[in-house]
């Protein structure tokens, strides 16, 4: 049984971590690989977060990282000990820092860069690590991760195109696997339960409901909600908005203007699917930044799995094109008649759910995962 070490650095347990790390490790185990997860996490809430990771994936080694992102290199000694003990044949590294940490221990092993986005762009466009030293070296580090890894996993075709333009990447040693779903994400609930959830939200069966599910982080561009929603609400009395987020920006005007038609909830991860299923449209509108141009938001797949049409911005990873080619929603800036949103019928919702099964389940990327790990 081939030994795989999956390495993460400075990624705390969250819904994203569960879907993109834990679920992937579990799936690789199903494929017959011997998988060990090594996660370097912050000292802040270390014990709680360690237990979360270990409970989700028992064969995990959770390590406190040296404080401050700029000190990432100081974690190499402990990583070297773990690699020597585990002796993996393949090391898959989530992100630039994990890849650079593992690079010095690659001898005789396949080193894979699991790239979740454009790191230099993300640091500079959204200040995700407010450290000038890290920002000054991230371009060099990202270039090294892209060009010197043995193999790469990219989340979108647009990310590979970015590598070609930014780093003169010319290799074919990569696979493209978008942010995917496990089978549990495909939830079909009864009409009775849908009616019950809508009633609890204060919505009726005939209302057209737009939902936003996710964080309030800067790249989510929630300010775009006001620009589109207020004209929509002015022209359609049966239009409602559901915000499944942990924090609503204080300046969100649509909530202030229509408080009885905008509802917000913060749910457990296993409750989100049911609430998405009672909606009609998923909101996925972001700024036209490099970060978003190469992205693969997992919420896109989650919206489709719930049978939702997607309202999306232009140039959002591979998905803006996907929406048009598959008739599963609309691009916001090219649709001036957005005020005439029609409620998708049951046939359309079921068709969209079938597309989610075909294009976004991990099982559909089985051969690409074998190529990554072989």
C-alpha cells in the first residue's frame, strides 16, 4: 500500500478544511492509499483545533507552528523528523509554504504542489497575511513551488493559465480538479420539509429566494449585493434573500431597506444543504481580481447540488463559462433584465442536480487522483 503524506500549513479546521482536506484524505484511503495527514496549525486554540482534526481523521499528526507566518521556515526540523518516521513515497502539499517546507525532504519521493489559488495575488489584493516580509518574498516562493515541484494539482484551468503567464510554466505534469463534493452533499428533501423550512424563515412557497452561503471575507465581495439586490427588490415583491453567513457587513443597505425580506442564519455544516435546497438562486458574485479569476469556490458545486441556478460574475475561475454552456444561471453584468428573475421549475432543478453529480463528485476525478498519487 503506497504511503501518502498530505501536509497542510496554517490551515485551521473549518468547513473548507473539512471539504478540501479531510474529505480528500478519506477518499484517498477509499482508493487504497495509506494516508497520513500532517497539519501545522496556530497555537491559538491549539488543543480545540487539534481535537477537531484528529476526530475527523484519526491518522492525523497535528503540530503547533512557530508563531507568525514570517517564521514558517522554522517548522522544517520537526517536519523532517515526521517525514523520516512516516517515510512516504508521495508528499502532497497544500499551498506554497507547505510545499517549500517539504521540498528539502523530497529525495526519492514525489513532491506535489496542491495549489488552491494565486498566492501572491491573494496576499496583495486581500491582505490575508498582513506581514510585509511575507509579501516581499511570496512571488519568489510561489514561483519555486510551481516550477520545482514534481507534480501539481490546480483547481481551475485559469490557474494553470496564470502560471503560464506569470511564471512561464510549460510542463504537463499537472491535473485539474475543482473543489469537489462528497456524496453526502447531494441532498434531496421532501416538499413538506421545504415548506417547513421556508415557513420558519418567513418565506412562502411562491417566493423566489436568492441565497448567499459563505464567509464575509473580502474576496467574497458582499458589497456587490446592494448594487444588484436593491433594484431587484424594488421591482419584485416576492423576491427574498437568505444570508447563510457568520457576519453581515454593517453597511449592507438591502437589509436595512427590506428587513422583513432578508433573513440571515449561521448553520452547522450538516444543515446547510437543507437550507440551500429550499432556495432558487445561489449568489456567487465577486470582484474581478486575479484571486477570483483563478478561483474554484466550493459553493458553486454546493449550489448546483441543491438544484440552484447561479447568479455569477464574469471571469470567476472556470465557472462563468460553465454557467453559460450548461444553462445553469446567468452572468450578472451581461444580464440587464435580472429584475425579471423567473422561479426555476422542478425539471430544471433536477437537471442541475444531475450536472452536480456528473461534474463535481470526487469519484468523477478518480483517475486524476491516481495520476497525482502514482
